[in-house]
C-alpha cells in the first residue's frame, strides 16, 4: 500500500458517528482487496496523548476496499470539543504487516441537547395568547392572558392540574378587608 489517504472528519458530540472510506490504487483507481486485513483505529487529542478513543472498524466489503469507522453516542458524549487526530491502521492477517490506510484531523463539535437531564416539553404553540386559556393543555404549556396582562403555566401536582401565574407580584398576595 502507498501513503495514507488523508481525510478530515467532523464528529458531533453526543451523537452516533460513522464514516466510510474506499481505498483504491492511486494510479489505476482499482479497489484494494482487503480480504486479508483487519482494521484498528483511534482518535487522540494529539499523536503522543496517553489516552484515546477506539473506533469500531468494519471491512464489510473487502473486495471493494471499503472501510467503515464508528463511534457510539456514549463515546462521542465524553469527548471534549476541539481538534483531534485519528488514523486507521490495517494489519495483514497473513504476515502481520501494518499499514496506515487513512489519517487526518477530527473536529468534535459541541452538543447542546442533553438526553440525561430534565427538560421542559415544548408547548404547541410555544405560548398561547388570548382572553381564555387554551383547551386540553399539557403540563408546561404557557398562556398569556391578554385581559390581565399576565403569564401562566399549566402545572400538575400530586392530585390536580391548574394554570399558575408565573410572575405573581406582592399585590397579588395582599388582602383587602
């Protein structure tokens, strides 16, 4: 095999990742037969870093020269955003020779959505606006009362559900005797 194929990749934090590469002879464009090879691949902050993340490497169509690397959402969620380096090494099962087939930079984009923390479900529409509350509300729905000029949230406790004012003032708690 000749020098490594260079391909830069982008990985989204917290999402499943996969990339495929087709290896062929640079002079003839004939696919490289990978029947006698197995693959190993790692992602590291820099080439000398002590720790890295191992890609799952598949050679599903060895005669077509196709390699697929994958990371799970669990693996990408622990990556810090930034630049990394990676490579894909092929090891000949017959004679043990090692070849670097693919190498490049990897950019890890930060994730925003956290599937583990609590979230407030979206309202549909996001805020109901009108004189009367919307029908069939679900917990977390918002309603702007145009008569009172106040915002309410539909709240469910242990034994009831009701519209609760989101920003009551001290005047709302005063008693008139």
